[in-house]
C-alpha cells in the first residue's frame, strides 16, 4: 500500500485519559462529558513492525477515584489515503468495564498491532540518554524551552526552523506531504508568530512527561495540554507549540525531535 494511514477510533467519558502509541502520547483529555472521534498516529510509528497502544484511565482533575460513568474504548483502523480515506482493516483494541459502585483509582492496558509503513522516521532519540539518568533533567528541559522562547521572541525564525527540522520531517513524512506542503507547515507557524501571536504563555507549574520508553520528555499542563503557547491578544486565541525533546549524547543538550 502506497499511503497506509493508521488512526485510533475512540469513545470516552467522565475521565482523564491518555492514549500512547509506542509510549508516545497521541491524545490526553480531561473529559467531564463524552467524546468520540479518530486521531492519526502515523507520526508515532517510526517504522514497520509491531506497535504498542497503551492507555491510562484516570480520575477527573481534582478527584481521587474514577467516576461511575468513566469509560474508554478504542480500535485501531487502517486507511488507504491515496484517493480519500478508504478503510482497509481494523485491529482489536480495548473496552473498559463498567465502573458502577467500584472504587478504582486507575485503569491501564496495552495492546499490540502490526503496521506496514513505506517510511522510516528520524529516530535519533533511540540513541539518546535515558531522561531520568540526566542530572537535573527537569531544569535542563525548562531551559531548553526558554531557549526556544527567546529564539522566537528575537525573531530568529531561521534558527527556529532548524530547531524543529527533525520534528517537521517526521510529521510531513508520516502524513505523506509533498515538499511544498511540508514547507508550508513551517511558514504557517512562523507567519502566526509575525502576525500577532507574540504573547508568550509558559506554564511554570507544568510537569515533565517522559515518554518513548524513557527517551523523550515534554512539559505539559495538568490537563495534558502543551505547557508552551503563544497568544494573540487581539483575536483572543492561542497557538500551542507541542514539542518533544531527547537528550543528545554528542551535544550534551536537549534537542527537539
């Protein structure tokens, strides 16, 4: 298949839940009501082979146990995207049991499926240092974010484009974008910075979330959203900058991947 596209089709209610593919977060939501949709996961599949889908169902923010109404179910679906979205296959996923009057603090589960993709993403992070083995990794990670903030505030957009080059390569490759479309993604982000999205929103009380089996890290708010955003005061809108870092052995520094 020329353009296989894997998506997770989920339904969730009354919980804070996280879905990871190969231990990389693809969706986190604090959901008081109910939601059902599909999320693409190709960017978390760096090459063909066995892929892991793991989930956590947690209490809503401020609660200690799962709501009686808490639920999560999902399936993995394969589409061919050469001409629209043609459903090709569906893989077994997971469906939580009813909570009812049980006292449950958390539910976790892992399943696996085999994927065939025509690409291999840049996976330097595999050779990176385990995050928890890095002295003062939390502060070093925050400093890495601050460096990105300063680059953007100074208008050094060429440097910013270089910093996110590997991330953008992986995103555009996994989405089968043309070179023109890939370049347009970066230009769009930079144009937003130039045209009003210049108010830095950096959550200092954010927490370090480690992923990719210990090799990646990112700062997140308590609800799972990225800790870094840029606001447009006139439009009252935010541009969230969702970035992940690995610790490069050669440069001895956190770098975006």
